[in-house]
C-alpha cells in the first residue's frame, strides 16, 4: 500500500492528525472538504509522486531528483507556487521512498529503493474537473494545442478512447444512453430513444460523465492488452532504452532460466499492469441517482489491483459508498439467485466494496489539517463535514420557523 505525508504545502498546513502524519492510499481513497481545503492538492501530489516513482523505475528520471525536475513535475498540475521553504513531503510506494529536502528553497527529492523484487507498474490517470471542456465544444482536436497540463494529458487519452472505439456505441451508466464517435465527421454523438444528438449540444451532466466514463473504460481495456502488445506501444525513447538493457543482459554469461527471469524484470519496468484512476469531483452536474450509477460503474472498473482516488463535495457519494460496503457484507451471506438479484438492483455485485479497502479523509480549510473519517463497524461515519452542512441547513430552517412564530 502506498502512502504520503504532506506539511506546509499550499492549503495543507498540518499533516494528517492521525497515523503519524501518513495518508494511506487504499483501493478506494476519498478526500472531502470545503473549497480551498486542499482536496485536489493532495490528489495531485499523489498523482505526481506515483508518476515520479514510475519514472524512476523506468529510468525516465534519475535520482536524486533535481530542483528543476521537481518544479517541472508539480508545475504540470500548477502547484509550483504552493511550495515553501518549510514544505515537507514524503511518499512511500511499492518500490521507492521519496523525501523532499527540508529547510531550503531549492528543493530536491531523495529516492531510496525499498523493493528489489517483482515490479508492477501502474497506468496513472488524473481526471481534472475541467474535463467538461472536452465534451462542450465540437472538434476538440482543432484546439488541443491550446490546452496545457493535466487537461492536455487527459485530452490525449480522450482522443485515444475515441479512436479505440470508433463507430462502436458505448453504453453509458445513466439514462439508457450510448456514446459513439464517428470518425468521418470527427464528432461524438449520444444515442437515446433511437435518436442521435451531438455531445456538444447535450446537457452539462453528459459533458461531465462522458469523458470520465469513456477514458476510464479505455484505460481499463488498455492495461488488459497483455505484455507483448503493451511493449509495442512504448515510446521511441523507452523502446531504445529497453532494447539497450536487453542487449547488455545478453552480453552476460547467464543460464537460460536466469536470463528469462532478468528479461522479465526489464519488461516489467516498462509495462503498466494496473490502473490508478484519480478523479476530481465525479459528481459534477449530476443528479443524485446519476451519481450513484456513475460511482457503481467506477467501483466495478476498480477490480484486481486497480485503485480509485476521488475528491468530492457530494454527501450522496459518501452515502453510496456506505451502501457499497454494506452490500459486500450482505453478498457474503447470499444463498439464492433471487437474493442476488435483489441485491444487484441496489448495488451491482461487481460494485460492492470491502470495508478495509475504503478510506475517507476530511480536510479542514480553517486550520489546513487532514484527518481520517471515523467508521462504525466498517461503515463510513455519518458525522462528516458534508452531513454536518445538511444538519446545519435543518437547524437554520428551524430558526426561520422560530422567527416566523415571533412575527405572529
């Protein structure tokens, strides 16, 4: 399991108030909090350090990581102005421990190798809140040169998803609707009730869900292609580096078994075996029922070693995650097909979630702190910032009623 510590970086002032400051990154990791509390900041740092670990393993970047390279990395997510002289960040992955140098303006990253055994590389995708832009205009590829950072990267994968499924309708998880890319017109169409509608003319909810769902589906399929195909898809630079490593290996006097083992280790450095989906605000512009259906689809995609990391303002998503956890315990005791059918109507069997695979963090915009949300018998606690605001609304309504009585 990967984990990260953050202190004095942008809105994050205090480390996680529990677990000696460590933020554990589990199979499903959620960040909630007010605007400006640092939810996206934490998610972007996780994405950055996961990618850095991957790059160190492949040899794209050499250790120790220079100040210039580190600023370039966090600049990808527009975080370069968040760094302070007393910023502290420590990341521990499956292969490396990465520590940002302290008490200096020129920050470097020290890398210590933890694991010399088999390596499993992730395909990491950061899904920015601005993804709606990709759906809202026609012929996005004509303006792709104007896009920068994480949205630019996401637009490339969106294009790859289009080309991988061209002229093949894809079922969306809401409204019995499909999405299809028609290459002749270079246009995306929604299909519903035997009608077609340009995606750019559709509602904002579809602008949000289509890029998220489509790219997720494409990347899940991508990592399942198998080692041979994935090696063929390497960049030119990575192919040259891999070939050089294999040539060097063949100059050594190794027996056949050892040679094959070492070849496998080299290939593992370059092939993505699982998917890390880091999503900003999946609930954007979606009705609560649609939020539930989308979440269930993301959980269904999140099988095997895949990971799902989300930031959210939605109390509904936390409640739907509670349903997914409860459904997992119910599923274990099912005996009849009828019971399975009833359960799947609430939470699909492939979308249930083990309680130990879920962790939720609350970020406080007032003091810059982070804390793990408590749970009750494995279920997320109702006492969280999002539900507190709902309760506060009820209290304000009661106060209005009291004022009304005083006016009579």
